[in-house]
C-alpha cells in the first residue's frame, strides 16, 4: 500500500463514501501478511517509497511462489532477486505476466508505470566476467524507474576502453563500478569524474582474490574521494542506492 492509496481510503471515510468497517477491512493486512514462513511487509512502501523486494536465494520454490502470490494482489510493481528458472516458472504459472531476467537472476511483475528522471545511472564493469553482477545492478535500477547506461569490459588492463566512454559517464548523475581481481577500476573512475561512485567488488579472480575480499579491501581503502562500497557481488544493493541518489530532488 502506498501513501496515495492510504490517503484515498481516509478521504473516502471522511466524505462518507466508505464506512469505517470497509476501511478497516481494507487496512486489515496493512502492516503485514503472516504466511507462517514469511511476514510480508506491506507498510514498507509508505516508510521507504519502495515495496518489499524478495530475496529468493535460500527459499524453496513454493515459498517464493507463495510470497509473489500475496504481493501481486496489490497494485505495486514487485521483483525478486537471486531467483532461478524453476522459481520463475512457478511464479509464472500463477501470474502469466511475470518476466525473468536470466543473467541478472531477477523475477519481475509490472503493475504500473513509474516516473523516470531525466538523469541516468552508469554501470561500468572491469571485465566480461563481472557482467552478471552488473546486470543485477542495472536491472534493479531500471525496475525502480531509472535510465541506465551500460559500459562493460572497460577495466584497467586496457584503460583506453574507459577513456573513450568518459563523455557518456560524465553525463550520468551517479556511477556504479563493478570489478573483481584487485578492484582498481573504482579508484580510477572516482579520480576522473565529479559524480558519486558506488563500488561493487566481485568474487571474480584467482586464489589470492579470496572470493572478492581483495577487491573489497582495495575499494574500501581507495584514495579517490566520493567512492562508497557495497558488499561482494551485491549488484542489487548498488542498483538500489544509485536509484535513491538519482531520484533525489
């Protein structure tokens, strides 16, 4: 339920078009719906401006299907991250308009159009192997109502590939930089532009990369001002934060 929907119910009660009992029925599940295995937070959009987003990893196919079924009863866009194809097929069996972004591993159901800012978000990867995390960030930002500029495989081993794209990058309001190995790309980008940079370390790399820890530490100790860091492989977190920045008035 959005603030607009809540205001509409209260105005209908005030004008006499809706009884108190009818309003209570509409608001009965306003705080959350308890499914036993999950408590779905319907109040989140009022608090944060965005409905609850489903983290599908670790859940069973039936649990994901049940959560989507309840959330789809409301007129909100919804999506789930880290979903596999079996989860998608299960949700699509009850909600035919469901879309699956396989590389991003995101299930999406669109109920309404969102207002899209004129400004854009750039998503840059160091290498092709970082693209799955980048797609999670890009699709997340797009589903939240943003334009995204994708610049993939522009790492420090061939820095001219990044320099060629600087005019496009500088036109964006916020930049997401995604890199594994030693994670140097975030510092390079941060030193070339006057926009906030959200760095995403990935688990891409050989043994001493320690599953992304080397890139994480490098990004956390970046000498470039304006670089902030999310968790390893957390494309969703970067896309969500970039959306919040891009939509600030």
